[in-house]
């Protein structure tokens, strides 16, 4: 029986089913000067998809600050690169795998990790740490429990097998993610500064070598699928999700790093979204060259695959290499050692064309630059949503202050967004490679760099409700909070990567959110001097017309010159003084308290004063540097009371209580305890050092107040003479710890 | 002393073991590729590191045991050489028949990564000689299949012979169901063979051998090996108390 599919003829219906607009198709015909072949139609369709071409976002991404003396490579490559001193570079990026993870949570999440790992090691870096940022609907729905369970198992299955520790992350739960969960994966690797590799093809005649797994039919049109909204029948898209094989990727990693330690190659790129298509034309385009390949030579795992399928397959664990002429055999031998295939499938040409043959027959012939770089760029209309005023409207006078503030604290600690995430991170190997100095659960994860005295700290953050209520403030807060978390661990924030998850860009309100959020992120990144070095845009996170909250996730990376300065959020010793830095204002809009206790997701998010934020961060780092501080923790969801409780919980150690008091204030008690005013950090220090801490703070103009002491078995918060909170910390910790496992056991 | 760290495709704690032995304990260390059928140098001990050898696709350790290098390991063990298998290494030693019993999936059916406590049940082995009987060590686990299983007769025999070297316990040394992270029979975390020269343990001592990582309890296990080798090759012995002081 003939298994090979017959190629369909090009009709308007076929063009439309490939997601190309009439105008875009017209452009294809102008570029080619003729009607495309079926293979060419497929190539344009994936490369000009939103996912690959950034056609709706490209114009706005230029707003980001991307430069600093320590930035070696900004956006546009497989990953961003910064100089971390001592001849070393940190290579990092974050990417979304939202759509696949919703359709098939285990494989979707696993291949998300696999993809981001390849983006980093393709640049010659050995991955040393992963993080993830996850969002789901509430856990009372079985579907959301299934998604959480599958996504976490998928991330664990891939990362653990690869031997890369997952050292930090964040997880939010909100009904808005019911139809669209978000799964963003971050990887950071270390390379020698002078041994960074790029995805480029040059030198006419140089061989193009295919390495890694064989090509199958999995993942065809994955990139196109990620560029559409979900509707009924999403389940049918399961075949567009790839299947991951972390064992093969581990071999690929080791083989690539061995290859890169020798002087054998010109360029290398991962076959990620749009597989062989994107890797070949992007490398050719970057190198200003052309490329000719014969698909008949591509290793395949299924019979009867046609050129269209071979070019569009997103089978995992594959890379494309341009080697130096004559080095084919050496390259092949390295891969053979690791039991992997390496096949020369073509060569670099000088005519700028991507020429794809099948046997002797040319099946596609397109100017590489036209596909890779000349995708349409849209300046889509944007408009402030009509509902914006009403969601920002919050009259606090109509909200009564709860009488039982202990009860409010219970409710907040029990909210899965605030609750302990150990059910998640215990499934991740977070210690392998023996570099993890600060485990998941504190403000930022910290890994030392062997052979140096340095360490890197990293954190992922975004409060998407803030971004919904005020995208600009929300975007700025995402950057500020990520940097603050890095500061609290004792490191200097250096640069960030982002993962911009939004709804349908064809809706003016989505584009408005996008532009505003980017503006806010840019302002904060400029003020904090943390340029954007890489990132990813994920639009169409929308089901049946309902989009997710704008969720621009920030992954911040910082450097610590002396790893012994690594600081955690946990209180250390009885008798230490507790100091609150920053001002508390009457800010309840967009808080977790308002959502959980009053059932409202409204108001304006807390104000962010970037100058005050910068001063706070500089001052805290200075105090850590001179060893004045024993712990530092920023106030975020749940406000001051929750942050204080988290300082008491101390991760795996026995909890330790504290007693603090704040003066009677004009502020509402709920705002005082649970408001989420920005730029606040709780620190603890030896009593003798309180004066020195205060001196540093006042020299930077940072509000600083000693509020109490560490000790005892209870968390006691007094407002004036009144005891607002008095609870056993063991009991509080139990509630906080059980909140996520409990519904999952049901 | 000189140690061999075996590298299977999919090993991922190989570099960690190398680092601990070489840079923390100051020993000579070589990586040995799984395709080698014999050792080219004389070794004082062999380390089979953790990871996912061959992806652990069939069953943990099931494919690795057929690797060419296992012939060399088997010969080395039969001659009385010290062999330690950590995590996946322990699973491989079970599959290879160098240690009795088998591994099941964790009772929770999930991968578990966390610090646990283990109690030293037998200090008279080359791998625990720097410990005292009853010592409680805090060492992390990171595995999905660490639920040790053996039939009752085997369990009785290895208990009787003193082959059960480490048991999961709580921080006070209490061996209980609550302190058993994965459902292991008799709370077993580590066992040795009858001759005491082959040892497997699920927790990772190489992950807690440096102060900067917040814990040095694992160093007692690795130092025990070095100490044993020193004595039996005529070098000077490293005593447990020296390590306690250094901590």
C-alpha cells in the first residue's frame, strides 16, 4: 500500500487553513513570483505564524532597554548572554509552552523544558538551573488538578532526567486561567565568554549537518496551533503536541558540548518551533547566506513522510549544525560516541536562497531572508478597554474591616497562590549539580559557580491581576519585584528575560494591555538598570473569546561576588530585631486579601515609585554586603502579615515565632496587615546592628522602623495596644503547608 | 587514593561525585566511560553515580547492568574492591545482582527531592567507618524509585548479617513509618553485601559534603571510603573525629 500522502493543490481554502491572510498570501506570491508549492506554503505558514514571526509584537518590543556594558547578546538570538566576570558568561531565556500543556499537560510541559534547555546549550552553555512560572484555574475543578499534576510531573520528568536543578518558580491560581493554563520555563547556563556559539550559517560549501533524534510526524503545525485561540475541539489538536525524550536530549547536550569544546563548527541552532524550517532559514538569514538541503537524507522514524511534513515536523531533540568544511567525519564521530545520528544533509550557498530538495527534485526555493526576517509586521490597533474604569473603581468605604484578623490570615495562608509550593518543588530535583545554595521557597534561588567565589540568584515574577487592573503599573511591579527578590537573596540584579503571555492581539484591548505592560516593564528595567536580553511572546491565550489576564512574566538574574553572603527570608535566631523597610499605604486594590476575603478583583494595584524602589534595593544590598542582615523578605501577595509569617516558617526548619507592634495609624487595619504596598522588605538583624542598619537606610532615604523581635512559638502582631494577630506558628505553618496537597489528595 | 566514577549515558550525578571526591576530599578521580570493559588503572574504589542511565526507560538500572563496564565493576567487586552505588547506582547494583533485593516506585508514585534523616545501623563497614553506630545523618534523596523491596527471608538475613547499613529515621533517630519517605521495607536506605565491600544507598552523600551547601553530613560516608582505603593500602587513616572537628 502506498503510504505517502498526495500533495494537495493550492486553493484559497488550503491557504486559509494555513492561517495566512489574503494579504499575506499575496505577499508570498510576490516574493516567489509564482504560486507556492505545498511545501513552500507550509514553510510560510509556520514562519509567519505569530509564534515564530512576532508579527504583532515586534514593533513594540523595540521599546525594551536592551543594552548595558555587561550585555554580550541581547534579544534576537537563541538566548540572551551577560558577562558575569572571570571570563564567564550567563546564558538565559524563558519560553512559554501554554497551548501544548493545556492539550497534553505532561508532554506539553516536558517539551517546554526540553526546548528552553536546547536554546541555552545551543549557545555553548552548560545549563545549571531551571525555573518555572505556572498558572492554573482553582484546584476545586478536577480538570485543573489534572493539569497541575501533569504539568509538574512533565517538568520534573524532563528536568530531573537531564540533571538540571529546578531551583525556583512561582505558581498562581485564578479562574481566569481555567481555559488557558500558562506554563513558562526558564533555563540558565554558564559558558566561557569567548566560546559563545550563534545560530548562523556562512562560508559557501560548508556542510549542514543534522544531529539528534530522527524526524517523525509529531508536532506538525505546533507553532501555528500556538498562534490561535482555543475553541471546541481543542482535544483534537493533541497530535500537534510533541513527545519528549529527555534521555536523548541529555546525550545531545553532552555531545554538543563536546563538539563545541573543539574548533569544528560555524553555527548551531536548535530545531524548535517550526523545526527544520526555522533552523535552516534563520541560520542562513543571520549569516547572509543561502542553504541547500536534501530531505531524502534526513533520518526519519516514520515511512512515507513527504517534504511538507519533514520541513514542519517539531520532533524534539534535534539540532542543525553548520560545520567547517572537512570536519564532517569528526563531528559524526562525536555524535556516534553518544549513540546519536549525525548526517550531512546539505551545504551553505552564496545565493541567499533556501533550496530544499527531495532526492534530486527541488520542492521549495525561497529567499531565506524573506521568510526569516521579512514577515509582515503589524501595528495592530489598540484601545483602552471600556471596562477599565469599572474594574479600577473601588470604594473602600463600602468594605468593612473584618473583626477576626486571625481568621483572615488563615484564609490567606490557605489560598493556593500564597500557600507553600513544596508539593510542586519536591518533585523537582533542585540539588543535582551540587550548586544550590538557597533551595526553592525563599525569595530567589541561588546557585554557586564552582571554581569561583561567585553565585547567581534568580527569580520569576508577575502579578497578573495587577496587570489586568493597570497594565503599566503591573508591568513595572513585575520587574521591580523580581529584582527585589534577587536583592533579598544578596545578589545584584543584572538583566532579565521575559515571557509575555497575552490574549488575542487582534483585539484592540489586548494590544493596549500589551503596549502598556511593556511600557511599565521598560521604565522599571531602565530605572533598575536591568536590560532585557531575551524573551518570548505568547498571544492567543484565549478560549471561546475569554482571554487570560495580561501576564508578562519576568525572569531576573543577579550576581553575588561572594557566595557566603547568600541570604534567605527565614528568621535565624531568637532575640534578633525585626525591621520593616519602606512605607505602608492604604492600598487594597488588586490584593489577594480583597480577592480571597471580599471576592473582589478590583481597584488600582499598589503604587510603584521606581526611585524609592531603587533606593531600597541599593540600601538592602549594601547592608547585606557588610554582613548586617540575617534575613530579608519582600512583602508581596498577602502583604505584611503574610510576609512576616513566611519569615517565621523557615522552610524545612522548625518554625520560629516573633512579636511585632506597629503604632496606631490612620490606616485601616486590613490595609496595614494585608495591603500590598510595594518597595517593602522585612529584615532581621542582631540587636547590636540595628543602629548601623538604620544609618544605611537613612543615608539612602529609605523608611526604616524596628518593629519587634524574633522568638517564641507564636506570631504576635500588635496594632497600638490591641493584639490583632496571635497564633501559634506551627499551626499557621500547617495550614499553609497543607493547602495545595489537600485538594490534590481528594 | 584514586577513584573511578562510572559514566553511563544518562548519568547526571557523575560530575557531583567527581567534584566531591576530587575537590572536597582531595583524591585522584577518573571518569570511566560505560563502553570500557576493564579498568586501565588501579583504583581504590569505584563510584556508580546517580542519574537516569539509559533514561531508566525499561526499569531503573535494568539496561545499565548489561553495559560493558559492568564486567569491570563486577570483577573489581569480586576481588574485594570497594564499590559504592548512589541512587541510580544503587538501583544498578541491585539489577546486577551485586546486592540483594529490588526497587519499587515510591509509595507516593512521585519523584521526591528533599533532605531526610538516616541512622547508621552498622558502622563496621568501609563506607561508615567514620561514623558511630546510631549516628543520625541528614542527607537528601532525589528519586522516583527508592522503595526498597526484598522477600522476608532476605530481609531477615541481611538484618541478621548486619548488611542493613542505613535506615530512614526522624531527626532524633526514631525509625518510624512517618520517617520513611518512599515505603522502603524496614525503612532501608542503604545496604551492603555480605563481604561489606559493595554498598548501595538512595540518599546522595555527594550533595551534602560542603559547608557552603549548608550540610556536611554526607562527607562522613565518602571520607569513610577514603579512610578505609588508606588503612588497607598502608596510608594514614582519616578518623571520624577529625572530620567532626573540621565541621
